[in-house]
C-alpha cells in the first residue's frame, strides 16, 4: 500500500475529491439497499455494502492503472476500440440480460463475478476520446463538412444508433456532449447545427418507425413519450418514482432524518442507484445535499484547471471530453430527483451503486490524472534543466 501511495501521480485534489465521494457513498448505499432486500428479495444490506466496496476498490485500482498510462496512448487506443465497441453494442442489443428489472438490451453479464456491464457507458467514453483525437489532429486545418462525415460523424452515428433503441437518455447525453466538445474544439458552428438537424430528423424517423412497428421494440418509445409528457404537462399525474422522490426530499428538511432512517427507500425503485440523491436528502437534509453538490463543483473546478494547464490541444480536449460528462451526469441525476428533469435512469457518479457506472467514471478520472501527471513530469524536467524556472513561475 505504501508503494502505491508513493507512486500516486497527477492532481492530488482530484484524488482527494474522488476519495471523499467514494467514502461518503457507503452509508447511503447501505441504507438504500434495504429496498433490494425487502422489496426485490435480493441478498442482505451487508452483502450489497460489501459488493459496493468491492466495486469501488476495483475502481480505484482502475484509476491507478489508467493514470500510469501516458495519455497520448489513448488517442490511438480509441481508434482500435471503435469497432470493438460496435461489436459489443450489437451483441448487447441482441443478447442483453435483464439486470434489476432494467431493459434487457442495455446489459451484458460479466462471467465469474456476476456484475452487469452496460456497454453504452463504455461506448460514450470511447466516443469522447475519439472525437477529441479527431479535433486535435485537425485543429489547424480548414474544416470542410463533407470531409468530416466518414472519419468523424459516421462512427458517432453508428454507435449512437446502436445505443438509442435501449437507452434514449444516454444517447441524448453523449450526443450533446460530443456537440459541446466539437464546439470547444473549434468545429464550425454552422456544421454543428447541420449535425443537430440531421440527428433530429433521424430521431423523428426512428420514433415514427417504432410507432408503426410496435412489436419490434415494445414499450420503449411509449415510455420515452410518456415521461416527457408527464414532465411537461403540469396537470398530468406524476409518476410513482417522482412522487416518492419528492416526498423523500420534502421529509429531509435542513438536517435530515438521520443515517439509515429514510422511509421512502422502502418504496422508491432504484433507491440505491438512480434516486440515491433523494435518499441522501431525506437522511442528511439540505446540508448533506450541499456537501455533495460542493464536492462535484470542486471536481468541475479542478477539471477546468487541468484542461487550462494542459500542454497540448489533445490533452485539453481529452480532459474536457471525459471530465465534463461526469459532472453533467451528476447534475442530471440530482435534477431528476428534484423533478427538474424527466426521469432518465442516470446514476450519481461515484456514489450510486453499480459496477459499470463506477468503473467507467474511474477510467475517465484515470485519464484526467494521466494528463495532469504528464504535466507534472514536464514541469519537473524543466526545473531540473533550469533551476530558476520555479523561482520565475512563483514570482510571475
């Protein structure tokens, strides 16, 4: 352990924030897991706590391993991963497994350890790295839309098309983050608007097709439409999950009911994952919620600072591409819990239970730390070559 701590590199603040979020997740997960015990009849609270601890331990090993890889290797790795991700998505779409009642075509089961793996999460991460690579390599070139279709937008379109049938919310989030990354990376705005229009047209055709042939994809499109209608129509009857989440939050008050004393955890589906923020507010009140929000805000600040200090265009885009989705996902999860956003099924990063979400977030954190570690090594090399560099940087 001492050797591992001695070899930890990168932004220490990010390490600390991630560690604190992981530690704070144990009590809410342990408390909320009683839903799985008494309602779903699955294991015991201790079993789910140990499982969560195992997933987090594996996650931190992932962070450690990934942050030791020079970040430039992720550029070529994304090109290799694109066809593998497409194969995985096709397999998941046709052979997926039902996990906790979730849509079967979202998951595959990892052999031996019994953990469900949501391939769309991996696909989104790979896409962000791939787009960062493309934008960085073409930063100084005059971009022509037709020239970017095959190399940039075709892989994006194929992967998003494979995610869409089972997971509209993930598709929308990844698409939005890619557009944001493209804008930050200098891709012309008029072309981005063309992509948005094309994407909207494809989505409309997909919905019309699904409505015309309902047996091909039972309930999915109807579920999307009903969630949006229930959210936009204030006179519509609220969904069961939204009602229970609002009751939980209203019951929390300023200081909350206390650890483990949530009542709504016994009624709220996915209380340990999608709606864990509502349980946190019920048990720890507004003060507990503010602590969680502050930690994510601090993580966002460190991500932005790391991107600003990066020494290459690819490094900057890479940090933004894999870092901002973590914060965006956290915002969406909390917004859903307080009924500011339609139900999406997005987890709270590093706090919600679930293997895929934790591990993919940890890979993203490891990539960010890899970039910051490289920056530290460059600064160390410069200071060794020029001892006055540190004094100059301090004064400047």
